[in-house]
């Protein structure tokens, strides 16, 4: 008996928190984790809508999102490791070679 | 207040709290663990929404694989506390403001959308098997192409990860 | 144009009268340098002789077919209603003129071969021989166009052409004076002739314009056909046209007030004086009046005016002639005087008399001029003779003796240097005598008959004119007598005269022909004497009557003839009393000086007309043009307007205005401004790219919020 909008609100809150996290945290890994949080929030909205319309397509999409998220995490973490090897730090503020 | 409403509220609370906790915790490990709790909560949400397979996938893939990977890397790189910084002083406030704005906007959208749908508790026929059957039917017919492409994507990601981190002979990787 | 009845006649040959001389001059121009003097002269003379032969054929044709024949030659100007064509008009008047011009012209060409042969050697430029004959042929061609034209415009073409040739020929020795020294005298004389003629031409042009405006055409027949009508509707038009034409006549035929060029024109070689200024060109004005007879006959006041003008000119010029010392100047003023007779006759309406006198005057005046040339050359030969055989002799400096110590200049034309030439130059003496008697009007030479007819007409209709002409005739006889006594009688006044040499046959034979014509010329229009008709009686009257309409036949009036003969003989007697009885000795002043005092002074100095013109017209004109040139053109226009205003303005526009303000401050500033502005902008915006990932994330989030807001609020 829970209205869909409640789920969506939750999803929205989680999304906003994730966005804030991306902006606030300086630890690269935590930033990454905030991104995962945002993706999750999106997944939640998908599933809520799928339930609302009584279709599986939303769930399938979540399936794909998860797959992509997994791949992305793999590559992203490899990147962070590589960067750590060169810069010896995971502070995003120190990764400012694009300055100019 | 029905049962599912109650459950929903409790879970929502936990989800948001854990998210906030992830945001504020200084220690990386703590942050990761908080996120794991969030994922769990969301998995239960999925169950409530009648998507058992997705709930499963959430627990297995997200909480089980991705977060573990995260923890590995955190421990590899050292979850040291970062010193407070002087760069970008305005960032926090901007983040809060924008976050709040975003929230307001999304809320407004939802409110204006006037969604009339109501989530019912999952019907009995939404057992695991029926859900998975339905999903896989859809997966292998309508969404076959994305499925195949996803497999290539995973392959590429694997190769990418290896290429990025491999140590060259006699030099840095 | 009646071709059917004119078959077998020679009318279509008429273009040759123009083109034979043209061919002659073209041959001489192209090949003359290689041909040698005799050939060049012969070709030129043959060309004119050819024109003369064609004129004879035309005269024969006209004697068979009396009416005028128009031979169209070429289309010239066709604009709107103006249709000007080059057509030849063969009628009795034009053929008469053609005969006179080409006949006398031919004789003068032959004479000129001999004369120029000596003259180019005297002046020192042998190569100019050919040019002379080219110009002479050009003159004949132009004169032929004048007399054979079928419209006033064609007449004017020839009119202008002979003016040009007159300029070319008077100024033939343009860089030296008569004695061969470097000078502008000849070119000034040529300029004077041309400019004075131009004033006359101006009158002619105005007359032509009014004529076209009123009559709608220039062609003779068309104009004359409309005269009766216009005389009634707008008589002032005819008065204006005729008076303006008289201005042109005054210029070309040397009447008052435009006669001043003719005496100066004696600066040209003597054949030029003979051909152009005695026989042909100056008579163009008389021809014009005779041709325009229908126009002149309409208005009696105009006729009176023209007659008086002619008579006044005749008298005026005759007085001047009696005071001149240069042999050619006497003849020049005599020409002006005789032209006055002709113009007076034409003005009175005695067209036949005018034309008759034109023809006889051509004969004896050409004779006189050529003979004067012969005498001058004789003097020059004497001079040369002296210089060569008597290097320390009394002969003063000449052309080859300049580097010598003698600076005196010897003028071979001055009658005071002559004297006693009767013995040295017999042939020239007899020929000159014939010419002088003909000019004086002594019976039975040609001049008597023609002058008498004029006097007769004046006596009958215009008494004042008659008496003026009689006095002029008196003076004519007087100055010719004076000339004969001074030149041929007495003792030679200088060594040169004592050694004068006669001229070669090539020069004297044409003179003899002219002298014969002067003797028998009267038979051209013999009057009936006391009821007896002689051969040639009224020949010209009838001949010209075909063109001019009804003409009165002249009868010998004993009173008039007697009076004129008495006066002429008396004048010669007077001249003998003064000059012949006690011939002038060397250095003696003219015997008339003391008795006549200031009058003779005026006669000597041409009554100061040239000086008056200089004062009245030429000096103000010069000052005006100086003013315009120096002040208006240079100071105002060039210095100020051009340099300061236009050039300076332009410079200011380009340097200050466009360069500084527009280009530098405007365009450059703008271009540079864009660049520096972009730099400043990018420097400002560079701050955005601080390299921090978090800033980029912030930017993304801002964008998302903004877009969402926009979508929501839409």
C-alpha cells in the first residue's frame, strides 16, 4: 500500500546525497562510491516504475545497469590504482593536471 | 499504517542514514561499509517491489562483488584520513545548496506528476521462478542485442583493467 | 540633274577638278623627295593643268546645256532634318571661277618652278621646294571645292581650306624673314592672316546658322527658292544673314575693317601673293556675294551698305598704296582697293560687272605680282653677282656675308633701291607696263572694260559710290604710274640695281601669257559701242545670265568712259610730273613728303590702322589672357584650388581622416580590441579550468539543476 511516489522520493534523496558526496569528498574512492550510490538510486526508481506498470522491462534495465556498473567499477578502480602508482595519493584535488 | 508501510519507513530511514553515514565518515573503510548497508536496504526494497531476481543480483553483484572490490582497493591504497584542505572553500556550501535544489526539484516533479500508482505487496504468483521466467523471456527476445553487447562490454572492461594495471618489464606500469 | 539630256557631255568629270590636284600633292608628298625639283614642279603644274582642262570641258558642256547640273558625290552629314551632301554644282558662275582659278593657277605653278628654284637657294633651304608645291596643289583643291560646292556648307569647307592654305603658304618661310635671317616675322604674318580670317569666318558661321534655322537647308537651290517667302514673313532674317556674310567677305576679301592681314601676307613667296592674294582666294568673298545674289537683291539698304563699304575700302586702300615704298606692298594695297571695286559692284547688284572685274583683275594682278617677283629676284641676282665679283664692293650684307663686317641689310623689294631697271630687265619692264596700264584702266586693255562697267552701274544708281570709286581710280592710276617711274626709269639708285639680271624663260613665259590675257581680256564682256557689237560682246553677261537670271547688258556710256579715261591719264601725268620728270636720286625722300606733309605721313604709315588695332583689341586681349593665365589659371586654379583644395583635401582625407580616425582609431582599434577582449575574456574564463575534478562535478550538477528547473518551470 505504499504509493509509488514514496519510493521515488527515496530515490531522489539517495540521488541527491550521492551528488553531494561526489562534490564534497576528496577521497577518490569515496567519490566513486557516491557515484555508485547515485546509480543505485536510479535503479530503485526503475524497479518502482516497473512494478507500477506491471512490466519486466524496468527490471531488465536494472540488470543492464548493474552489469555496466560492474564493468565501470573494474575499470575505474584500475585507473585509480594506476594514478596512485604515479601520484602516490588518492586526493582528487591533487589530480589537477588539466589545469589551465 | 499497514505492515508494508511500516517496513518501508524503517528501511527508508536506514537507507538514508547509511547514505549520510557514507558521506560523512572520514575513514574509507567505514564509508564502504556504510554503503554496503545501503545496498542491503535497497535490496530489500527490491524484494518489496516484487523483483526478487534483481534483489539477488543487487546483493550478489553490488554488495558482494563491487563493494568487495572497493574494499580491496581501499586496503591496497590505504584509507588514510585526508587532511582538511584549503582549496575550493566554497565547494561544501555549493554542494549543499545544489543538493538541496536538486532535491526540491525532484520533489516538485514527483508532486506535480501526481502519480496515482500504488505499490501493492507482491502477489503470490511473484515467486522467484515466475519472475525469473518472465524476465529471461524478455531478456532473450526483446533485449537480446543489449545482452550480447553487455558481454562484450564486460570483456573490454576486463582487458582494460588488466592493461591499465599491468607492470611492464623493467618499468612502471 | 538631268542625265538623259546630258549624255555625251562631261559633267560627271567634275570631281576631277578637286581630285587631280589632290593626286598631284599626294604624289609629291610620297615620292617628291626622290624626284628632283623639275619633276615635282611639273607634276604639280600638270595637276592644275588637268583641272583646267576639265574646267574647259565643263564650259563646253555648259555651252550646250545651259542649265545648272548638280553632280552628287558623297553623303556627308545626315542628322535629323540636316542633310549635308558633297555635291558638285556645275553652272556658269562656278565654271567661270573654276576656269579663272585653274588657268591662272596653272600659269603661276609654272612660274613658281623657276621662282622657287632661286628662292630656296637664296634662303638656304633647298629641301623645302617640294613642300611649296604640295601646299599650292592643296590650295587649288580647296579653292575648287569652294567654287564648285552646291551648298553653303561645302563653300565653307573650301573657305576654311583656303584659309588654312593661306596660312601655310604665307608662313612658308616660317623661321626667317624675307632676307633669310632667323625671325618670327613670317609666322606672325601667317598668324595674323589666319586670325583675321577667323573673325570673318565667325560672321559666316553665324550667317550659316541663321540660314539653317530660317530656311532649313544649306543647299543653294533650296535656300533661294525660299527667299521670296521669307522676305515677306521675316525680312530681318535675310538682312542678318547677308550682313553676317559681309563680315565673312570683309575677312576673306580684305575689306574694311579686316583687311589688315593682306599687306602683311606679302611676307610669303611671290607666287603665293600672286595666286592667293591677287587672283583667287581673296575673290572668294566676291564669289560668295555673287552666288548669294537672290539674298542680297532683296534688301536695298543692305546693298547700299555693301556698295559703300566696298567703295570706302577702295578709296582708303588706294591712298595708302600711293605712300608705300615696297613694291609688293603697293600691289597689296592695290589688291585691297580693287577688291573694294568688286565688292562695291556686287553690292550694287552689278554681278556681271563684279565677276568680269574679278576675272580681268586676276589676269593683270597676277601678272603684276609675278613680275614684281621677277624684279625682286633680279635685284637679288644683282646682289649675288656683286657679292661674288666684287667682294669689297658697295653691296651691303646679304645672306652669305653675315660674318662680314657689314651690318646693313639690303631689301631687294624696296623701290627706293631700284631705278633704271628698264635697261637691265627689258622683258619684265614691258610686261609690267602692260599690267600697270591694265590696272589703271587705260583703253583698250582689259581693266578699262571691267572697271568701266562698274563705274557705269554706280553712275546710274549710286552716285556717292560712283564718285568714291572715281577718286579711287584716280589714285590707282597715280600710284601705278609712280611705281613705274620709280622702278624702271631714271638712274639706278644702288649698285645692286645696276647689276640686276633678267629672269629665265620659265618665269617670263607665263608672264607673257598673262599679259596677253590682260590685253584681250576685255573681249570677255565687250559692251556695245555706239550700237556696234564686237566679238565677245556681252559674252559674260549672257553666260552668267544662265545662272543669275535676267542681267542687264552693259552699254558703253561715253560720259562715264570718257571721264574715267581723262582721270586715269591725268593721274599718270601727275605721277610723271612728280616722279618721272625728275627721277629720284639715291637717298632723296619722296617728293610728296613736303607738300602733303602729315597726309603723306599717314599714307606712308597705312593710317596707323595696325597700331590702332593693336591698341584697341590686341593689347587688351593679351592682358586679359595674361590675367586669365597667370591669375585665374595658375594662381587660383592650379596653386590654390588644385593643390590646396583638391590635393590638400584629398591628402587630408586619406592621411588624417581615413588613416588616423577611421583606420587607426576605428578599424585597428576594433580589430585589436576584439583580440585583446578575447584575451581578457579567456583569462577571466580560465579560472574555471582549475583542474579540480570536484569543480567539474559541480559544474555538471549546476547544469543538471538548471535544466531540470527550466523543464519544470516550462
